[in-house]
C-alpha cells in the first residue's frame, strides 16, 4: 500500500509564475521531492500533445493508414496504437522524434521552469541532456521493450552536480491508475543507494527498500513534479492502464563545488553519425520542392 502525494492548488496560482514564497520548497528540502501546483501553462502542454499527434498522423498517412484527426488525448492514443500495430520500428522512430519537438524543449527551459531551478538553489543552470520522453500505455507495449523504469536514482546516471534536480512534466493528469511515479521520501538522505548499472538505468538493490516506503505522485495537468538526483523512484505499473506521457529533464548547478572541482563531468555523450544515411538523397528537385528556389538567380 503506497501513500498518495497530492498537489493542493492554492488560490491565486497563475500558470507560468513562481510564487515569491513557494510552499513546496520546504517539502523538497525535507523529503527530496515536491509537486509544484499549476506552474505549467496548459496551452503549452496542449501544443506539445498536438505536435506529437502530428508526428504519428504524418507517419500513418505515409503508410496509407487511417489517422484520427486531433481531438485530444484519445485521438493521440488511437494514432499511436495504429502506428505501433502497423510498424513498431516506425512507431519508435516517431516517438524518439517527439522528444526533439521544439514545443517540448521550449517548455523545459521556459522562464517559469528556470525560475524554479533557481529557487532550488541552482546557479547558471545547465542541462546534461535533452528531455527524455516517457510514454506509458498498456496498449503501447513493445515486445521485449521497456515498460516502466525500475527503482533507481538519477544522480548515478548523470554524475554531475550533487544538487542536480529532476523535473517531471506530464502532458495530462496522472492518477494512481495511469502509470504515476512512485518515490521514497527522504531517500536522498542516504546518498547513493546500493545497486547495479543495467541497460536502462542504475537499479537500486530490491533488498534496500520495501513497497510501503514509496509515495505515489498524482499530478494534475499543469503541475510539475521535482525531485533530487538522490531520490529513489520508479514507474508504477501494477493495475495501470491508459496513456501517460511525461518528459523528464535534469538540471545542474554550475556553481556546485564538487562539480567545479570535477571539471564538469557529464555521463551523457552526444554521438553524430557522419555517414550518409540515404545515399543519393536528396535530388536538386527534392530540395526545390521542399524549400522553393523563388524567382531570383
Ligand atoms: O516517467 C517514468 O516512468 C520514469 C521516469 C524516471 O524514472 C526518470 O526520468 O528518471
């Protein structure tokens, strides 16, 4: 049985603005996690969901399959399911692409979000990597693929500033039945927990915790979940169904003394493929079709 962490939305909260005296700061310091109510503008979340929908819709059209027009979360899920059934490889490529959407990237570095990082004590906030898109759906399981992240901490995966913050942006309401995150309050106080590096993460030894140690974070649309790099957490999967899409993002403190001393390590590396991906592509006509050459010389 896990407790449920609910965000209470105080009166007068305006999306996109961080209050001068945030009530969540004490919770974050104490338990290593907090839900910040109503800070993300819902129209921005809608824009991201619509852009994601566009990605799946274009691919379905390309494959000659019917695509549902945008009408909210249900249409997005329907198109995701259709594409996954038609071609799992294309579905995965589309989902990876969605993590690169400008609308998503804009949200995670929006003024309100960076103000939260600064309220949490980060100076000259830096980003070790781009947002990681976490798609969970009982009808979107990929055989042999990941379905939820096992119990872990984020700091060992990044190894940057000790006071790094993870922020978790959900596009829709998250209930205890729609794949919420579960976290262990106060777990940051033990530093790095015993565990091992796995393919997807750095997994905490199951002997180190009990199910009853976790709280379930339910979030309303527009709320933001924040937690420390040492907060133990996992994806709740049991008895869950429907679609949940969240992006998680890490923020680091350029001024954290051990980060400075260690000369800014970053376990995430960017790789660039130098080979030509599609030999012979594009023809001049294709370039002209895409960008137009206008009337001039
Ligand atoms: O969203 C999820 O299910 C997992 C997210 C997570 O554990 C992380 O970003 O570290």
